[in-house]
């Protein structure tokens, strides 16, 4: 039987497509369908079509809007910090050249730690009364008492505190990606700029960053999506508290579905969350990366 | 870092589409990964069940309690019990997802009291097991709680309640006793009233090593959990916790206000509790006490037998009922119930096991948890060395003020979104407690619809 290349390619995609249909498309379709119903949390209970009522409820709900705002803030904090630190480290490694190989390996270790473990570790470091960080600051004379900073109990700073382990954990990922990108910048280009008298800052802003643009876009999108769905690392540190000040959308959806047992409402939240992520990713792709446009 | 191009008529568009598809899928995967976990499709094997085996879903403490029962059951009947042990939150999540899917992997589940109403529709009524003999052996608060919608849906197997733990070495030290009596005009002993409790807490708050920072506090204030405050509401003589018997929201009444003021007083007024209360829950309070940083701790009775050997206070812990407020002694019982999911095929054997666990309730007393639920079982070890906590537990369970939490399936939501955030605002210090309670009332009414 003669098979055209196109058909052969299509045939090769069948297993993956079947897998994705069963495990991604179908659950997603169910998610969207469920969001239009009020559903009993026990199997066999009533299931009532309520149209857009669940959506109306979440868009007027303080907890949903609050959690959405906190998710954006958390993502911005984490991604910005990781990008700045990651780029600085990547430039340092690049400047060190071969001598940085041991440092690069050591720097990657946090990436291999499970988020739950990192969250727990930092919880012990930051927690009031017995946290090591506050005790060290107190011993160093920077604090008047070991309880002065309530890292995890002060609603005003808790979002920053829960971001610390995430930054600690994944800055190395950012470094890794950006370092790989730096390797691809032609040396003669930098050499030419240097001969033209460009200073380090000019070279960074005018040459390195523009050439790194696709790499930066990928790194920011991947980390942005990852940070926006932060769950375990926050759950283990604060459980979303105090006063819900560290509750992000994924925690709220989990809480609504599992603890408050409202599958319909949780599905609506999940759908909105999904659409928002898709919109952000699409915009990011077109405006930052522009695949297919050869620069 | 561009996607690898594939031979196609219009490479740029194709590449673009590949990129968008990849992103769409990654976002979709990201979302499905953080959604609620699906149920484990490990349905009970019917063939195996017929041969006399059941699966019991328990929390860690429950496993210790039920293992001797399962061993005795096997010796008696030959029936096997397989335990599936999960951490507390994991157990709730598992029950929630499995009962929602209607596909359960267990025949009996140990349910915490606060979950009964939420899961009532997914478990079988057990009314036929509650004979007069059975009900006579159980504390009224546990019977009330086991009944949801007019039917008994869970058999209590062990119960807990908060009691007061104190540093017996300090309380029995003649020098401390003399100093206390000189300062307060009465003898130093485990406090029996709210006033005494605050006095003792202030008395033991001190800088022991002279470095200018307080090393030992009198007690703790827990802002991350709500049950202890609810107990003080009962001690204040309230008609109910948050809701009265008719379902009216009474969280703004005088008793709730008195309870809240008393609850935060050691932290706000007396300075006899450590800062950071918003994140102090059960585990943190235990850490403080076991490290010798607090002289008193209100905690669940089972902890009496569990003081770690390497703790600074090992062998120096005394136990008494929690101090009484204007309404007397009161606490929220922390009972666990065995229930049978409607979806299991193994109903008869499951009920048989529950009956056996009830009949042999005393087997749980010599376990790590060391608890039971029936009056005869608990009373059997009163006065026996090493079980001093049982007398305090029984006195608390028999007190008029002791009652179960309100039976509403929205309870968990009320706790998570109203009560705990309210306590966390209260422990900040500059809050108007009446205003907090008024706001809480509006929020609870909104949740209940």
C-alpha cells in the first residue's frame, strides 16, 4: 500500500493524539461542561443546569478576585526575581567560561529538590518563635526580638515570604536556560562591539538581551505558567493563610473542590483560569517570540 | 530556541501553529496537573471480599487504635482487615474524591467528627446498630454528633477532647509555689478558672537566661486553628458554637465576644503567649511546649502518653481539664466514627467489623493513641498510672458545656473562610473584637444562604 508522507506523518501522530484526547481533551471538556452545573459532591446526588450562574458567582466573589490578584502578584515577584538573578548568574558563568563548570553543577542542586521539601525546609527556617532566620538576624543584632518579623504570619509580607523558596528552587532553571542561550551568541559579534568601544552595559542592553530574546521568551513563559500554578510550595508553608493572604488561584480551586465540595463552582474557576493562561501564553508568543518571523 | 521546523508548504505558519499548539497543551497540562486529584480506581475486589476481607481507610492515629481490634477480629473470625493509612488532610481529600466518583476503594472509613455531615449522603445509616445497650455506653455529645438528618451514620470508636497540660515540675516546685502565693494570694495549682489561667500564664512568662528576650511563656494562643476558641465559647456559656440549635447564627452574641476576648488576652493584654500566633496550630503549640518554651498547653488528651523522650519536658507533664469559664467546663469532643460507604459491596462484613470494634473498644487504650469512646472502656483505666489523662478527659466529656460542632455541611467552609481568618485578625492586636464577630456573622449567613 502506498502511503504519502503526509498520511504517514498523520498515522504516526495517532497514538499521541489518542492519548491526549483521552487524558487532556476529554477531562478539559468535562471541566467546561461541569462549570455550567451545580453538582452534588456525592455520586448519585442531584446535578442541576445553572447556565452561567457559577461564572456570575466567581466574578462577584471577593475570594476569587483576591486570589487572582495574588496569583498575578506572586507570578510577577517570582519570575522577576528569578529572571534578574538568573541572568546575572548566567552572565557570571559565561564570563568565567570553563572555570564555572563546578559552580554550575552546584548551582543546579536546588532544582532537584521537590517543591514540598523546599517548602517545608523554608517553613522551618522562617516560622515565628523557632525559625532560624529570625534567630540569626536577632543574634546579628539586626532585630530587637526573634519574633519581630512574622514572615509567615504577617498578611502584609507573607506573599513575599512564600515566594522565597520558589525563587531559591528555580533560579537555577532560569540560569540554565539563559546560559545555554548565551553560548549561542557569536563571539565575533561581541568582539566587534568591544572593538567599537561598547561598554559592558551597552553590550548587555544592545546586543546580548536582543539576541537572547527568543530564549528569554521561552524561559519567562515556562516559568510564568509554572509559577502561576504554584500550589504545593505554598500549601506546605501557610496553607493559603494567614487571612488568605497567600491563597493563590490553584489553592482556591483545590479548596473549593475538595474542602468545600463544590465541583461546579471549582470547574468554573478552573475554566476561567485555563482561558486566562491560554490568553497570556498566546499574547506572549506573538509579541515576544513571534515564531516564524526570522529576525 | 525555536521549534524544530517540519517540511511543509508554509514553514513559518506551520511553525507558528506548532508553537501555539505546544503552548496550549502545556497550559492545559499545567492546569490539569494542579486540579483536584482523581480517584484511585482501586475498586474493592468482590471475590476477595466474599472470602472475608475488608479494607479500612484510616488516619495514622486510627491505625494504631484499630490494629489490635483487627488482630483480635482475625483471631476470632478469620476475617482479614487491610488498612489504608493516610495523613489527616490526605484522608479527607481521598474520601471527598472517592465519594464524589462513587467508586470507593474501602469498605469502612474512620471519619473525623467534623466530616460526618459533609459525607452523610455517601455513607449508610447504622441505626440498627444503636441498640439501647450501645447508646447507654456512649457520651451524649457523641450520640448527638453521630446522628445526621435523624439517622446514626457513624459508630464512635475513640474520642478525644482538649485538656490542659502543664509543667508539673514547675507547678510542684516549692519556690515557685511560694512566689506565686505571695504575688497572687492563692496557691499555685493547675488553673480551674479563666482568671487563674491568666494569672498562672503571666507568672511563668519570663526571661530565664537574662538575654533580654523572653524564653518561656505561660501559654500559647493558636491562631491557625479554631477548635480551641470554640471550646472557650462553650466555657463562656454560649447556646452553641457559631450556630444555635435552630441554626441561627449567634457568633456575635456576648458569650462569643467574651470567649474571643479571653482567648486572645494572653497575647494581646498579658504578653504571656508568644508572637506569631496567626501561624500557631496544633503542631507548633506542641513544639513550643515540648521545647520548654511554654509552661501550659491546651491540647488533645491523647498527647499525654506521647511526650517525646528527648523533649525537655519528658516526665514533667501534668494534666487537668481545661479551665472553666462563666459557663463551666466545656470542650469540643474530637471523636472519630467508623462509617460504611454506600458504594461498597461489602456491607455486612463492614458492619460486623464495626460492631466488633465497639464491643472490644478497650483494646484501643493500650495503643499509641491510648483512647476509646465508650464509658466502660475509658473508665476501666482511671487511676491507673500512665493514664492520668483519662480522668480529665472523662470529666470534660461529661461536662454540661461539652457539645459537638453544629451539624451543617458548610462547616468546613465556615471554618476555613470565616473562623480562622477572624482569629488571625484578632491576634494582630488592634482589632475591635465585636466588629470582627459582626463581620463574621454576615459572612456565615452568606455561606449558609
